C-alpha cells in the first residue's frame, strides 16, 4: 500500500517575489555593508540613510535609497556595484578612513589592548601595483578578463580600474590577448597575477589545467608571442617561466635592487610599502642585532641592515635566494645572514634570539602564533609586528603582552582602497 505522505524535501524558498521593507542604517558592518536593526546588512548604504531593501534573512539587497547621507559621494568606477573588488567607493574619504581606524581599535579592544593608534596612512587611487585578473574564454584572439562579481563566480569584464596603476589598466588589451591561448582544456580557469616592476609587467598565471599535460607547445608559443607583442617583462605558468624579456623583473627595496622570482610577494602599493618601511626603521633605531622574520624578498631587511647586522628568515626558499643574490649590489650594509626556514614548524627559538635586541615579524594572514610564543620567551627588548590581519595580530599581541611587552603604538595602513581590509604596524617594548 502506498503511503499518502508527501515526499520529504529540503528547505524550500517561499514562492513569489522577494519581500521588501524599509530600514534605517545605523552603522557599518565589518564587511563594509550598512547595518540596520535585526541585524540586517545592506550593501552600498551608509550610516544615517534610510533604504528600501529586498530579501530575507540578515543579508538583503538595496532596492531603493530613500534618504542619502551627506557623506555619500559619486563612485569613481563605472563597474562599482557589480564588481566585487570594491565595497566603499560611495563613502566620502575622511569618514571611510576614520571607520577603518575605529575598526582596528575595536579589534584590539576585543583582546583588551589599548594603545596609541596613529592617523591612518592611506594609499592614493591608481597606486596598486599588484592585481589578480580572472580570465574566461572569449574569442581565439582575446579572452574576457576582469574581477569576480559581488557574491558570485561570474566575471565582470573591466575596462577601467581606479585602484590600479594606470600602466596595468593600459595593458588590459595585451593581457586579454595573453590569456586567449589558455583554454585548451575545458577545466582551465586562469588567473593572471600581475605585478608592476621596474622592467614592466610580470605575470604569473595559475589555474591552467595541468593533469592533461598542461599547455601544449602551440599554446606556449602563442603565449610567448602575445607576451612579446604586448611588451610584458615576464610570463610564467605556476612559477615556470614561459617568456622573459632581456632582464628579469626587479624592484628597488631600500638600498638594494631585487630580481623577483615568479609570483613573488610584494606589498600592494609602493606608497604603503615606503610608509611601513619608514615606520619600522624608526622603531628599530639603536638596535645592535636584528632578526627579520617572514622577510620575503627583503621588504625591510636591507634598510634594517643599514642600522645593524640582520638575521633574515622566511619559508619561501626562492624569496630568500633573491634576497641573498641582491646583497652583492647593496654595499654599506652592516651584514645580512639569510635562511630559508618554515617559521611555523621551526620557529626561531628563544635561545637563538639570545643576542638579538629587536625582532621584526611580518607573517601571512594566519599570523605568527608559534613564533610569537618564542619571542615572548626570549630576552628581546623590542618587537615590531607587521600584519595584514588585525585579528591574528591581536592574538599574537596578547601573547607578547602577557610575557611583559607593551604595545606602545600602532600605525594603521590602508593599501586596499575602498575595501574593508586594513593593515598595521605595531611596536612592542618590554
């Protein structure tokens, strides 16, 4: 006998149009969306505004702006609102920067940390030297190229980008032609990691299907031809060089010229890099022995070595090799000893820091939990933390504070303009 019960189904969205309601925006949420009572998060709104919103749950869509804040400005980018790269171009700059600084103060407060937080350093528009461009198949001669849409895997094909260096924007037609040969396999979803160097654009491509043998000989030939015609400095596929002009791409870091390995990490804007370096160098004055941990290709190393001998360590062997090679062209340094070392599995031990009086640490987003514990155990008198994640910085700062350090001042840094992302440099003293 058949059961009369209806078949079981998962949660169903209610039929019919999405409901609309009117809300007052009270504050800004952590991701740059307006925050109304509920909580309800509404993109592209500002505190003090009233809006009609569409949808259910915490995340709604803006249906109509009913009253605008005096802090609202015209977004400078024609793709704003569709492109997922920027969230806050509609907010007047002074208020936007004040919000970022207050967010940082609030993050530290959750770890019960109070300190002097300096005025935020903001990179100007048109200054980003690193961008990641997603490619989708277009014609035989030119791919579609752009950023992901907001809350979607779809692509916004960009023609303008007010955050990027104009030389990157000008190269978009050449980059579309470069990406055209990358779709021999249907599973390929290439991303072009573009870095502006002193020799031109350095492009490292990821996401090309490799299990089927990777790019064919014909595809590589077309790639190299497009790179040469586009005037690119270098093109690599997951770090393997596919094309290079006469000289390897390089940048100047303090007193040294560093030839970059493919895909090397650099700070997103040269202006923020210079401001962070100046702050670190000022804080390191008077040191007799310095450790530069998570040193990368030497963002701080070479300038620190003008003060005192430096021990530099990083888990990326290619970066450490580039740093070491650059030493020959940087005379007048007090000495640098560099080592490729995984600072998570093998942090520099307190005993190894016995003769070190200043430690600089610049970890990835996950922070430096293991290394901070060793700095806390050591006799180091001053530590300088550089961070792209205030939450993990706060956790590591709490470790140092409980060991007798004091966080004496913090410089907030905005180099990801019009995003909710904020970075910082903090100085600790015993």
